């Protein structure tokens, strides 16, 4: 009963701040995430790009082995690794098969294949083609070697069978082609930014908890709460419980708004999503409650600004790792803030196993418990 009386007083605080809370926790984050999904969501679009460079095959002397190489090159073209050109003047690169191709396979003294640039200017593309050619030449050389061994051991069935088996295994391990991407394993722009901006809501929540104790406009309500006959433990737990109820309702409004606008957002197991929202609210409110024991009005704005900047840089709200593969961008795109506030939601949305986040769950609960105990200790020390 005491808790419900306490919650009633806290709800009066919410009513007094209702327009501001709805604006900062629901409306502004939604507008921000929607704007980001519309303007930069294209970096999440899944599409297959056509081959960008063409290759001309210079095949002056046709032999059994060189024909095998040409057939393998054709497989690369069929897999859209590059385009084959019939006109050397229009090709980006030329692959020249040596007239002494078979001898080169046996001795290795002369290049079996050479790559030259025609219209193409990219050293990276030329190097990529060279790597493919080296693998294909090695495959042809291995085929030649195996055929020679088979010929020498045609009366030994066991040896021939083993060679054929090894050749089949090698063939199975060589694959050329573009990797197929299952769209279900990737997030759309709306799904991504709706999740990362939810992290911003948690930043707002922890900021609100921290500064609530020093807001001048709430001084009257704080005095009414202080008059309630509660112990330090009750006051701490009631603070935490009422904050969880209030901020869970506000966060749910944000989720609901996104589901109405775009049903694909926050898909997956709804119980897991709400459960993780609840877990993070416990996490941020308990930490915020502990920090609030030492915060003054002077520092409240600094804390709010600092937390907002941390979220912008480290939360993944700006998909740095999608814009560049630079290690710094990878760090900014995925770090412990992203791992706590964004990645678990994305795991649920993609339908992947949540089991890998169990360790994180335990860590959050332990930190929350320590924060609550810390609040109780601080409050008791001030009552003495």
C-alpha cells in the first residue's frame, strides 16, 4: 500500500511534466529516428551490383590445358565476378595465356598467365584478377598432376580411387561467386534507427533520474515525498519501482508509435523486446539514482549534454562502420554502448538466438543491484 501511495505522488510529478516528457522521450526521438531512416537508410539497402570491370582473354595457342583454364575463367564470368569482353580495345584488363602454358605448369619457370591494364586504372582490381588467375592456374596444374598420377597407377584401383576422392574434395573447397545475402538477416534503415534511437531514450531516462532531484519546479513535490514515513531501503526501492513503471510506459509509447508507422520495426519476439526494455530501464534508473545522490543543479546540464554526446558518437546512431571500413569507424560503430543498448534488440528483430546475451544480462543485473545497494548506503549515512 505504501508503494502505491508513493507511486501516486510520483505520477503527479509525471502529470506536471507530461508535455515535456512526451516531447523528449517519445516525440523527438521518433522524429529523429524517422528522419535518419529516410535520409540515410539507403546505406542498409541490399542490392547486387553488376560487374564493374571487363576482361579480354588473349588465348594465342589453344591446348587441352589452356582450354580448361578458359572454361574456368568463363565460370567466373558466369558468377559475375567480372565481365568478359570480345574486343580488346573496350576491355579494362587483358589476361594473356602464355603459348607455353603447359610447359609453364610443369616447370614454373615462366609466367603461365599475365595481367595487363588497358582501360582499367585500378591496381586493386588488377590484383584481384591476378589472384583469381593464380588460383585457376593452380587448379589446372593440380588437375594435370593428378591425371599424370592416375595414368601411372591405372592398374592400382585403390590409388586411383583415393586420387579421385582427393580431387573431388579439392573441387568442393573451391568456390567462386558473389556471396548471397538473405534479406532476413539484415536490418532496414527504419529497423536500425528505431533501435539506436531507443538507446537515446535510455540516455534521456538516466539524465532525467539524475537531474530530477535538483529541478526547482519539482521542489514542492519532493518535499511531499520526503514527508512520507519511509526507511532508506523503502525510499530507494520505491524510487526505483516508480521510475520503472513510468519510464516503461513512456518507452512503450515510442515502440507503439513505430509499430503503427512501420510494422516491420521491433519485429520478432515481443516478450523479449519488452523484457530487454525493462532490463535496461532498471539498469539506467538504478545507476541514475546512485549518481543523483551527489549531483547539484549546477552540474545537471553538463551531465545531460555529456551523455547526449556520448550517445551520438558511440551508440551506432550514425552508422560509421557502414560508411567506411576504417578501424576507428568500426570502433565508433560497434562498442560496449552499442552492445548494451542496440545489439540485443537487433538480435531479437533478426530472429537470432538471444542466448549469447545472457552474460550481458547478468552483468547488467549485478551492476543494477550494486547501484541500488549504494543508494541505500548513501541515504542511511545521511540520516545518521
